[in-house]
């Protein structure tokens, strides 16, 4: 097993990332996830204005240092998701704060990680690159990423097209570093399945939206509890890139579902303010949404996931 993976897993109770979700993940989620023994993460652009990002990172760092004092070696590392696309006007300022707080893991997204690798490595941090295809995975590896986050089909929000069962082995042909697998993973059995496929960690987002610590509205959380896979729709309409959304939220926002087969040229992820409004009013979810039965604290959710994971590990194989 890769040394980086071994070092991280020693501090985890479950090989799992709580995925960074736009307008949903914040410091409370990160802190509680890490205290529960999984990697908590958040997008830096969730903190607006910039001063708020400084406050969030300081709060996360101080809270986890305090937790480490009472539970040494059992507090998971945290991660920040940094958009490296040219449309991110705050890229340099956010990167400066990442370096200031020595964020252990930086998840780069929407572009090559090359622009951040040297600075993150400079303080001993790791760069994981969010990718949705084998081609992007190869480019990220060549650009110096320490780990790859593979977004397979079925993920909430922006999603890949490959199935997990095809994606992981294809990337393992050329990459032996840490792999995180996301896309429809909703329970502890899915976490174990990610490892069986050859990944080192699972990436779970939708399930964590319906937690007490998430920044999602009560209405969003309630809709998740009430929804199933038939309420998920894949569309490029809102950002120009295929993403999985909750169809009831689209209808609720007054958008005609018949328009969703193609991108709307008036909005897109390179138009930051319109994009922010989209994700505020149009809610995403992955294909596993039907497994969400209630809103619960992260500590309780992780305990359930751990029990499911252990049961999956103990299930005897056919011989």
C-alpha cells in the first residue's frame, strides 16, 4: 500500500471523504467529520467574503488541534477544495490562505493541479485532483497530483460518465498513488466496494447534505429525505456541464423541465454569480438519494457507515 495512504488511514475510522459541496459544506461539517474519523472537506468559495475563509480555516484548525489533545492520533486530516479554473477570480487569495493554514489535503478542481503543486508541497501538504475521465486523470497525474479523486457516473452535481467498475481499473493501469472514488456511494457497503475495486478511499457527498451540520436549508434536506432515484435528472442546462439535480427543486424554481436537454448560454460555471444562484435554488443529489431516510448528526451517520462497512468486510466470499 502506498505510504501516503498508510499515513492517512492510520488516523481514520473509515476510509472516507465527506465530499466538498458548493453552498453546503462549511466548517461545522469539516470539524465533525474529522472528529468522527473521516476526512472533512469544503470548497473555499463557500466562504464569502474572503475574510470569512480566513475565519473558517482558523476555526477548523483550532477546533481540530483541541480535539487532538483529547483523542491523539484519531482525528482525521481535513481538506480544502480549490477551483483552479481561470474563472476563479479569488484563486490566488484562496491559495495564500491554504498555505497560511497548511491545509493537509488540497483537492484541485476544474483544471490542472500544476498551478498549486509546488506551493502545497512546499509545506508538506498533498494535492488530490478531482477528475471525471481517464484522460483528465492521466493529465492530473502528469501534472504532479499526489492523489486522484475519480468522479464516476451517479454522483450528485457535476458527474462523470464512466461507471466506477470501469474507471478505477483504467486509472490503476498508469497510477499507483492514492485514489478516491466517488459517484453514487451512499452507505458503508459502498465504501468497502470502492476498496475492492482498487480505490483507497470513498467520496460521499449526497448523504452528508442531510446532516444537522450541513449548511443546506431545511427544505433541501427534507426534499432529500422524500426523494428517490426517479427524482434525479442529469442535465447540462444550468452550468454547461452534465450534473445530477433534484427534479422537484427545478420545478419549484419555475424552470420548465423540457428545456433541460441542452445548456443555457446565459449561465455557466464561468459566470460565478449566476452559478451561485443556480446552486442556491436548484439542488443537486446523487443516484443513491433514496437511501436517505432522515436528517441526522454527522457522528451518528458515520457510526452507521462504520457498522455497514464492518459487516461488508466480514461477509464471506463464495468459494
